[in-house]
C-alpha cells in the first residue's frame, strides 16, 4: 500500500476550523444520547414490546461500530472532509426518517442511519493532524476527542426539557437541524486535507469486520434479554470469534487492508486501544447511574426526587468539565507526554468513582461527582488520539483513530450490558415495577473503579516519551515527539528541507517510502527546516518531500540499518543536496 498527497490546492485552515470540527463531534454525541430521557416510554410511544423497543438503541450502536473504522479508511483514501460531510448527511437523513414515524421498523431504520455519524470524530482528528501547526495540535485533538462526552453531557438536560414540554419527535427535528448547521459550517470553514493513501478500498475486509462486530455486539446488548447462558448468546459469541480470526488472517495477507493489523499490534497502539475500552466502560457508568438515582422518588429512602430536567442539569457538568479540560491537557501533555496525562486522567476517574460510592445522598454531591469524573475522563479521552497519532503514519490517521473510537464504543457497550445486569439483579420489585437499589448503584461504581484500575495497568505498558538531546528538537506536540524519537532512537534519515535559495522550509511533509512502494514513515519539518524520520530496517528508500508553494521532490537514499542516522538535505524543488 502506497501513500501520497494530492496535487490539488487546498484552503489553509482558519481560526474557526477547530471549533467547527468540535461542533460536528458534539452533534454526533447529541445523536447518541438523544433518546435517554424517553427510553422508558419507547414501548408505549412505538406501540411495541420493551424487548423490541431496545432495538431503537441497539441499531445505532451497531451501525456506529461498523461505520467508524470504515469511514476512517475511506477518509484516508478519498478525503477526510468529504467523508465527514457524508457521515453528517446520512445522520440528517436518519434523523428525518425517525422524526416522521411512530412505528418500530422505520424508527430502527432511521436510528441505524444516525449511527453512521460516529465516524465524524476520528475524521475530525485526522483533519486536524493534517492541517494544524504543531503548537495547536494537542489542544485541538483533545477538544475533538472530548466532544463525544461534551455533547452527551449537554444533550441530557436539553433533550429532557424538549421531552417534557414538546412532542418527542421534536428531538429528531432538532438533531437534523444541528446536522444541517454542522454541514454548512464545515463547507464554509473546513478545507480538505491534502493527505491521501493510495490503493483500493478493502471491501471484503469491511464486510468481515462488520459481520464480526455485529456478531459480537448483538449478544452484549441483548444478552440480558436472551439470557447470558442461552444458546443464541453463546453461539453468537463463538461465531464472532471465528469470523474475526478469519478476518484477521485475511487482513494480514492483503497489501492494502482495511486495518493494518501490524501497526495495530505495536505496543503504543495496542495498549492505547486496550486502555480505551476501559475508559469507555468507566465513562458510561456515570451516565447510567446518576440520572436514575436523581429521579427516583424520595419515598424509596435513597432516591433524590428530582425532575428529568434537573437530573440532566446535575449531570451536565460532566460534559462541561471535559470541554474545559482540553487546554489543561495540552499543557500537561507538552510537558510530560500523553502517556503520563492518560495515567493522571485515570487516577482522577478512580478517585471520582471511589469517593462517589459514599457521595450519593444529595443532588449537590452528584454534581461534585460529575465534575471530578469529567476532569478525569476529559484528560483520558484527550490523551488517546495523541497516543495513536504519534504511533501511526499520517496517511493512516483516519483508520487508526476510527479503530480507537470503536474500542471506546465497545467499552460503552460492555458497560451498558454489565451495569444493566447488575441493576436488574439487585433491583427491588414493587409489583411489576423493578426499582434500582442503592446497593446496585454502589456495585456499579465499584465496577467502574475496577475497570479504571485495569485501564491504568494497560497505560503503564505504553512506551514512555524520551527527552530531547538537541535544543531545536524539543517536542511541543505529539508529531514533534515522534520526530524526536526517530532522531534519537532509531537512526534513520535526518537533515533539512530547503527551498531553491537555500532557506529552510517549515512544515514540509517528508515521507519515507520503502522498496515495495509502502509508506515506512512520515514527519513534518520544524520551523528551522529540520526533519528526522526513522527506518524500520536497512535498505534502499525514497524520501518524498512536499510543501505549500514548492514543487514535490523524490530522492533515493540508502540506510545501513544501524543506529547511526544518515544526513540528507532536501531542496524544493530540485534534487537532494548531500549534507
């Protein structure tokens, strides 16, 4: 699989690019939590059974899980902005379908289409990596990654207010309007990325991954209805394992796979994805527990007796704190690296859940829990894309972040199933009504604390960031850190990118291509024109360089495979200049 950039000129990103992309992420998150205030009423609203009504939520989860890695890969191939707009457009169509129906099957169809919007978040992160200066990249990715929590937290009180005072279909009309606004802003403000991955789309890989994910997530989301030991549940889990193993074997044999499993197996990517599952588990627990606790009547002895809107407002600080954590993350990550920031975030989450076990006696205590958990989850979510971006080639950013977003979605799915089972098994039955108990809430928080502990263990296995030995290569972002590691640890090629007059060229894209035409590394030149890119093995390579306002350059170079870097200056346009 070869990688290149387009020859088409693009607009430079403006100061509004990051807010517009973050707004798209918030719109997507709103779609995910839109029906939370009316979940218990869905069987009546759709004139169906409770088990059938759950498909309204399950369908969105399944389509989002399938679409996220696929849209990421399509974005790498055909343009991330184009696929972002496509995702939002499909979401708008799905919202309108749901807004115009009160029957089950069309509602499920509309919700399935809405799930496709989940690909917008990794696509937005990929656009940021391709376009933004290094000094702005960390905080921008943090805001984009946290947008799913921000939108989810802010959507709860807004959706509750609409559900209490208007027809419930207004929720979907409002979501469609937000989607149209996001599309318009993206068209006006966000330029297309020049980065492209050449090759063909892996259709069979997409079908295999889709089948494996559906077979895996179906029993997770429906296991409590079917029975966890039922033949249907166990059979689907077994079928999922078989399909995913066969899919993995096929992907390893392809030159242009949907997911590069060899890259995914790198420790930095593997342990980041494993930690992402645990962060997803912990994030969803608070959304399941606190709204129920707040709305239970005081006559239970532990319920807080709040309205649906007040309950949403008490949980809203979760999303607000995540949003305001983004600049804090940027400072911490620039100083200590995203691994340390992830660990700090997980420690804060653990403290929040641990303290929360004893802080469920008043509405103000739920606000404190929301603020603490929002800070921790915000730091953790912000660290994940930085760890991924620093470990994969630029042309695979969309697919890699799509897979990471999928890992978070799997975490939330597992959380929903496990916590739902815990609350059901510990519930107190008053006639036909099952009332969650305080014991169930506390067990749920304990499970979240355990998940964070496992995620923290995964984070400890992540490679650490090495300190720079050359002043001009001090890392100010994750791309700088990758350049620094390449220069210090793996030798490879380094030098300067110059223009025809011999002046340094900043932010030139330098791509390392091996003998088989595959990208072996990539970086951007620093402000003084310096670059460094590692080599995976000895041999002959091509160094391809490109920068705005300059012609492209391709230069052959050979590396002996030892730790000594080979210095090659690249002149744009023209031939390479020996240093």
